[in-house]
């Protein structure tokens, strides 16, 4: 892969199975690499190799995929998470002398973020541990998470879901310090609002905000829900009222 991208060669695999691998360049080019599997071993033997190229550099290399670019952009994304697409195109051209489209640059940025932060599925799998750690560090906090398990007939096939597996639906967090701070000196008014989450999984962020004696904003509770509906608002407000009422006693 590195050889093809750095050299600017449009190498492609005309044969790629468990027994044989044959790679060639553009039609008419003399380059060829042929490998066969060694019997009873997990390795391949190089049988034929011609490194001579009779074509000039290709500025649109099929080997330079979005996954490949994403791995090479990991350092850039760590420094600048919202790196611009035109900057990605410039980095790829400066490094590999290749022109990539805006669409491929966008996919490469998404892949790089995934490599840096982990896949969305892996992140959601850690939510249980995150909730347990919050409960351990702040025993008086209210940490609730609601999941939904899909069954046959629940649009599973259309939504590319798996039956019998719990999917994240909602989460409510009200930390102990926020509860006590609100009851100790904040003004007896609570502001409620919600906003869209602009990420791959979407959803809504619902928050409850107060004002402290210094006229500063004071966070009371927040929740991530699937959508801003009457049901999600009722769920959030009822939990908030229980938290406030329990701490007043």
C-alpha cells in the first residue's frame, strides 16, 4: 500500500484469494507481483516480481483509500479535531502528490476521528462503566440510563439493527454537588432547554440551568435523549422533580 501510494502507481489486484495474489499496474505497464501460499504455513512465497514501471505517476490513485488517509491523518486530527477539508486535501497532495475529492477528504477525516477516539459502538459500550464510575466518585448523584432491545418486526432489517441486543436510548445525570448547590443558595427558578447533537448518532441534549447569587449560570441536571418529545421531556422533568424533592427533606 505504501509503495503504491508514495510512488504514485495505480496498482490493483487481479487475483486475491487464499492461495494466490497477483498485483499489476495500469494496462500496458510491465509491473507485476505474483505470490502463492506456502503449503501448511501461514505465509506466502514471492514467485514473480517485476518492479519496472512504464507509466508516469498517477494523480488519482485507487490505493489511496479514505481508510488509508485516515490512518495517516491521526496526528493532524489529534492537534485539530475540526480540521478543514481543504487542509486535508493540501496535506495529502503535499505528502503523496495526489488529488482527492472533497467527499474522500470528509470520509478520511471521519475515519481519522474514529481511529483517535474509537468507534461509536465502542464508545457506547463504555457507558455502563462511565455511569458506575460517576456513582462511585459521587454516591449521592442520580445516574440513570435507559436502553431499548429490538425484536422481530421492529423495523430491524430496515434500520440495520440486531435483535436481542440493548441499544442506548436515554441517559439522565444530576450530580450530588449540583443538587446541594441549587438548594443551598440558587434562585428558585429553573430554565429548561434542548439542542440538537451534531454527531453520527444524533439525538437531543436536554439541560436544566439555574442562576446562583452571583448571577452566574449554574448547571443542575442534563440528559441525552433520542428526540425532543413529550415523553422524553416528561421523563426528564419527573426525574428532576424527584431529585429536588428528596434533597429538600
